[in-house]
């Protein structure tokens, strides 16, 4: 899926919010993630820690997308609860 925005910079704002919402939906750390776990984090802290959305402050996300200043591209995939903890809240298309 590809979404296009009219204003430059809007795509990154939306991706930043998506990452934060996925982080919050994970609920808590898993496995060795307890070593990096934070009890609370704001959107900016999550964004700075989410350079690849693999593990974000102890929460297993394994999610990603590509974006430019005006586009966001997300590949269709089936989420796995073991690897994408947010999928208990946000369901995939499968």
C-alpha cells in the first residue's frame, strides 16, 4: 500500500505517530527486552529509539515501512504475534 501526501514532511509525521502507536500497543517488553524496557516514553523518545523498529526500548515490533517527504509505502504482510507484539491490537489484512 502506498499513501501520498500533498505537503512535504507530512509523511514522516504520520510514520512517527504510527511507530508510537505500535509501540504503545505492544504492552510491554518481551524476553531479554526487559534490559532495555522503559516504564513510559513519549512519542519523541520512541521515535529516537526506533531506528529500525526491530526492538524498541524492549518491545518487539519487527515492523517497518519506507517513506519520503510525501509518501509512505507499507508492504502487505501477515503479522506474527510472537514477533509483532502490537498485532494483538492492530490486525493485519490476512
